[in-house]
C-alpha cells in the first residue's frame, strides 16, 4: 500500500503551487464497494410504491415528457386530481429528464433506484477528493467512509427525488471550484485553471438545473474569492468566468421558459429557475405555515384560481402575498425561521412515519457523533479561514434559504458532504492526538 499525498489549499496568506491531488486507488475501490453495497442492498428490499407526493410528481413529469407534453405538471401533487391548466415551469428539468430517459428505456422502479445507488456511491468518491483537496488525504478517507455509511444518503437513494443526483453534481462541481482556486493561487498555467473553471461551471449548471438552490452560491462565488483571496482581483475575475459558464449552461432552459411565457402584450418573461417559487414561499410563510411541508393543509387564496391559467401571474401574486405576510408580521416570520432551522438540522426525523424507535435510534447514533466531530473540525481549522470559506459557503447559503422556505431534514442532505469533511478533520485531529501521529495539513 502506498501512502497518497496531496498539496492542501493555501493557508493564511501564503500561496503554494497547486499539485494534482493523488488518491489511493484501493481507497477509492473500498469506498465504491462499501457505499454501493449498502445502497443497493437497501433499495433492493423496498416496495415498488412511491411514498412522497414529490416522487409521484417527478415521475408524472417524466411520463408527460415521453408522451409529448413537455416538462409539464398536469395533476395536483397532493390529490392527484387533474389540473385545469398544466404547469409548464414547475420543476427544474434535469432530474425529470433523467427519469424520462430511464422510463423510455423501460427501466423499472428498482432499476432507477439502483442507478441512484451508483450515483450515491460516486458522490462518496467525490467527497474523498474534495476533502483531500482541502484538508489532506487522511481526513479525506475518514470523510468518505462516513459518507459511505450515511443513513440519510442511503435512504434518499431509494426515493424518486432529486437529492442523490444533485449531491453528486454539486460535489463534483465544487471539487473543480476548489481545484481552480488552488491552480490560480499556485500560479498554474492559464490553460490549466481555465479548463478547471470550465468544468466547474458546466457541472455547476447541471446541478442548478437539478436544484435551483445552488444558484445563489455561484452568484456569491466571485465575492467570496474577492474577500478571502489570495490573488483577489484575478480570483474575482475567475469567479465571474465560472458564473458566466453556469449562465451559458442555463441558457437553453431560460430560452425555453421565455418562449413558454410569451404573451402578446407583455412578450416573454425571464424565468431563470421555476414558477414554483411563489407557491413554495406561501407554504413557508403564509397563514398556514408550520415551518415544515404543509401543502396538504394550505388553503390557497381565491385569486390563485383566477390566475391559474397564467402560471407567471399566479407565481407573482403568491410571491407578493407572501412578502406582505413577512413584512406585516416580522416577529412571526423570525419565529418560523427558527423553527425551520431546527427542522433542517434536527438530529431525528421530522416526518411522522419515520419517527419510529428504529429510525430515531439510527438518526441519533449517526447525527450526534458526526455533528460533534464536525464542530471540533471547525474549531481546529479556524486558522485556515480560506479552507473554511469554501466548505461553509454552500452550508450557510442553503441553511439561510431554508430558514425562509420550508425546513426539512431532506434539505440538509446536500449540505452533509461539507459537514462530513469537517467531521473527518475533527476525527483525524483526535486520532493524531491520541496516537501521536503527524496531522499533515490539517493545522497548516
């Protein structure tokens, strides 16, 4: 066995030359086998039924696409009753398109779940790479092994939801964001960091086309680089370049939405994400808001029935109504934000059907040590503020988004890879203290 080595991200204000991160091949294979085995074993014992309304809606969009009706929603996600007018810009397109491809190839429910098990296993390998880039190969091994056995990641591999695909694309993109940063800081040839930034932007665009919550992270990317440096001006320009590539990747979707919202009087409308934002915000802050998913108990304003035929107008009306509620009762809005934060970072499931002794025990046994060691990893890395900036940016943005919109453990799943990297740092710090081992780059 050969010990893998790597150059960590620069600490303090001292740039270092960026060297390619070398990973242990046997470790990659071990991560793949362990993570794939656990996920495949889990999904193979599931029934063929789809449990959540969002699962049924994603599959419904895929079926509509195959039948020539586009990426439309034509049934109510809660009641499954037909809508008077189909919703054409209700979900980001990539995950329904993947399901449509699988459906067209006559893949059954189990086959799709097995594909997601593979995607989840690949995500664990990407977490290994990300952690090794930022914190050292040994911390990377720990983070990847934690990711392999993450019960929440395993659970969502068995659901027709976008989480598994999104996490893979998010971490793959972020690996190249970090790679670009290290190459620019280390004085690598322009062709090298240009190639990395291109990959980061294109994979990032695919991730945004899966879940739009990533878009604000990329919007902040140039500013974060400008703030933490080093090479702030060049970094700001490279951050803008990555953002430009993301925009180019989103442009077919934006153009499609412009055409779908065309009106003789108003022309087309600019819709970068979806027209589901207003509905989601009303559910999160309206008079029936609980902090969690509550669409089944939400009574929608009468005006939304009138504007149902105009998806753009309905979305704008619900946005304005929601913002009015927030403005008129800021105290209640802040209380809801606190509830959403607690729901998102709850160490036990919020979903009533999963609040069984088994799931509660597994959740507690997993979350407590991971969160505590992640806090330790954060504390011992405070001097490495640049590394922390890249790790914490997605976590902070996603958390803030779900303190406004609905909070749920489900929405924590994309943040967990970054938490696991911190946990890997914390665990390796303890191991190195106990066994008097060299901590490598963790304290650099």
